[in-house]
C-alpha cells in the first residue's frame, strides 16, 4: 500500500510497470481495512480494495456482481498499467498503455483511499512518476 493518499479533489493518475511477475493485482484501497486484515486476503468483498488481476479478473470491496469475474483486461511483463481515480465522481479506471484497453469500477469514497499493489510469488513492479497522455 502506498503512503500517499489519493486526493479528494480532481482526477489523479498513477502507473505501475510490470517488471517481473507471477501474480500481480493493481488497484486502490482503504488503508485501515487492509491493515486490520494484516495485508492478507484483502482483495474480495469486504476486503477494502478495488483491483484488477493480471489475468483480467476483477476483485473488489463492494460489488458482488463484478467480483471474481473475468471482465477487465489481462496484462503481463513490460506492460504499463495507468490507474485513474476521481473521488468526487466515485470511479477508478485502469488502462493498459500499449493497447489502450480500459476497465472502470464505481468506488466507495467514504474513507481515504490509497494506491496499492498485491504481489504473489516472484514479482517486481516499478512505480512510474511521469504524466500520461
């Protein structure tokens, strides 16, 4: 879980480049819920996070109809995943830079949200800090 909170005003974008992966999930989450779960198994309903998994599955905190469903896009090594969040409009959107495929979810904004990445197995991601067009 990243240290910097997602701002309450405006649209924020951040991105992760997949350097090495077995299983990677990228998203946003509520720090307090994730911490209370010991940073373990915090990706499904009630887990406090909104994610897409490398194989195109969506996992989220509060939308049973979209949880554990292959409705996003797959990503792999060398892909750059851009995450866009707008707290006021209550959405998170993921975009794969190379293909411009995207997927969005509505989000609960009742608590502070933070960028997060779930790494399972041998994984390495890079946080990118430049603007995206």
